[in-house]
C-alpha cells in the first residue's frame, strides 16, 4: 500500500464544490471515478482544501492509497485520461503513508480576480467578479496592509465557521492592476485586478470577504483605515461584503518537505 | 428609420458561430431576439465578421435598422438586459443609413492564444489551444515577419474560400509570451502565447492557419524561412495546420470615420 499525492487544477464553474454531495457533481467524485478507471480500486481522496461551489484551483491537493504498481509520478498522466476537460491533475508523487493534507503546516496562496468594466465581459464571467466601477488600487493596497500579520480574523469569517480558533497569519496581500485588453477600442478602460493573498490558513469565506471588503475600499465606499477597525470588532457584520465565488482560485499549497 | 451599430463581445464556446443556422444557437439569433425584446421589431442584424463555431470576439460589429425613439448610445444597456451572459454589447451608436459593416475599409485585429503546458490547463480550455511542447518565440517572430505586407495569402486560406481575390495586407504580427501563473508550483513552466494579427481583411480560416503554422515553427517542425516558400506556393497544402477555433478572438474592427 502506498499513498499518492495529486496536485489538481480545475474550473469550478460546473461543480457543486470539492466535497461529495448527495446531489450534484463534485471535484472529489470525478477524481474518485478517474482513479478507479486507472487502478480498479474504490478510493475516496482526501482533499487539502474543500473549495466551495464555483471556486476554481490551479493547485489543490488530494491524496489516496493504492496497491497499484504504477510509479507515483505516472498517475497524473494516467488519471487525466479519465477526467472531464475542466479538471486536470498537474502533478503526482508518492508521499509518506502518514501524510495528511489537512494536518500539516502549509502556506496557501489564493487569487481573487475582479474586472472593472462598464459592460459585462463574457470571457471573464466564470473567472472574475464584474463590477461596473473603476477602483482605486492605491487605497486597496493601503487597506490590504492592515490584514498582513497574525490577527484574529473573526470579522472576516462566515459565521458558520467551525474553526477552533479564528487566529491566522497572512504573509502578504498583493494587488495587481492590468488593462484587460488595450487593443479593444470599447473595452480599453476595463481593468483586471488580481488580489493575491498568501497565509498559513484561511477561515470559511475569508478570502472572499477580504476581496469584497477591498473592492468596497477601491470603490470609495469604505476607507483603508476602516479595515483596522473591522479586525478589532471581531464581528462578521463589521467587515465588508462576501465577493462571489467565481473570482476565487486556490493557486498553490506549499507543504514542508519534512511532512511529506 | 435609423441605423444602429453595435459592438459585441462574446464567448463563442456554446455557439455554432455567428451566422443563423437551421439547427443550433448563434450569436446573430441571440442579438435578433435581444433587440426584439427592446424595440418589439423583427430585425436581422448584419454582422461585420461571421465568426466560426467556437470563435470568440471582444469587438465584432453588427448593425440593424429601427423606428425606435431610444437614443443610439442607450441600446447597449437596453439590449444587454435581454442577452445570455456569454454575449454582451459593449457599445452602441447611430450611424449613417448607408453604413454596411462588410462594405467598408477596415482594420481588423485578431488574437490567437496558445498555452504551452505539459498538462491541460482547465481554465484555458475554451480560450486557448493547449500544446504540450515548449515553443521558441524568437523563431515564431522571425517566421511572422514574412507575413507582414501585401501578399497573396492563397496558401493560408481554407480551400472552401469564396473570396474574389486572395490578396490581403497584414500590417503587423506581434507575438507575446507570458508565464501562465508564476505562483503555481506545478504550472510554473506553462506559458501563454498571444499571436496578434492586424490587417485589412482576412480569408476564411486565415488567422487559424497562420497560428497553426507559427506553432509548428515554434515547435521546431518548420523553419521560419519556410513561411516565405509557403506564400510563394499559393497552395493550401504548402502551409501548416489549421489551429483549433477556441484560441481565436476577433479583438477589434476599426472603420474610417467617413464611412460611418
């Protein structure tokens, strides 16, 4: 018996999230089925991050155990032959049988994408939040700096969170602003904002509440220093709105070598 | 009676192309229906470029005639209320009743997107051609320069073309290479190539044959100077492969002011 770690990319648009549901298709279930096609074994993958409906990933992580003789690094190619085209395994390797992707110290990076455009941009409808305002990126960056460091993020978590503690550490919040397409005459004033948040763990809806709050700062509805008061309040109603799921991508999870 | 010009963006994934078909949904038909919801009139839009199934646009152009009292610049907002979320009108204005978007001198810009990645990238499956090789962008740029200028592009047109002449002028071919996402550990060696072609008109499949040929140059299967021989041959079988439709976007059509 050996344990295989998969790194998984997916477009979450057509899924009810990661975790198997009584009704509706999930990332977990298509992985289980894909693995069964390869090894013949009934498996249930363990995911590092149980992303919500509509949320995407470039580097979520799943593990499963197998008696198969296939070398660890060959599983990515083999499983991809049995996955729909909106899910792709981008790496596979054998790990220690003790490795559990949710019981490890990790560094996770999420990106939240906003497109500011007077008219909806169909190409980004499943991967960005379309807002019809221009956003002040300098104010958004000022606001973001209050979030960096170890804080109690209770105000930035869905009230339904089951976490034991709401203290987390954010290592960085970067905000990039790029023109959507300068060659398009009528979308020349549309911009894509990427809010990139890296931390040691995130509460339920935390990145989406951060993105919604920073959008409101960019729009001028909130001031950068309001974010400090939101953290101090330790109350979900103090922070800004929850941004919609389609803008969110789990980009990367870093595990310490010693844990694998 | 007045003539309205619409600039239209769409994700072509779920469409059988621009032009109305006996079976299957088309961009033309959703625009006709959207306009009818606004004005109550039965209209048939005239499109500037009848893009193929799976091809997208940021700036295709359509015109229609109406007795409506709605000011020209308000149609974009009004029609968008009655369009699916993969089609969006990004500008509208009144034009001369004589303006016909296919009987004008224009400058058109297309972009063809390729992602070079060992594993499929689900996020780009409907907007880029995924090739599992790395591509030599310098060679692609060398090859592209042979295409710039006035040439007989017979080798770069689908044999089914009905054009009277196969002579066209390409003003520029730009090729950009950018990392797909440097924060993703396992997709860090994936690159997005944008081939941007601007010209006074394009033959059927011309940009897709250019993109397919340049991909083969980038892969090392063809040499840059082969492109000169392809042009000279005036024979479709001399040029490279036709790249798949999902990588292609009609970005912009420029009309001379005097023609509107």
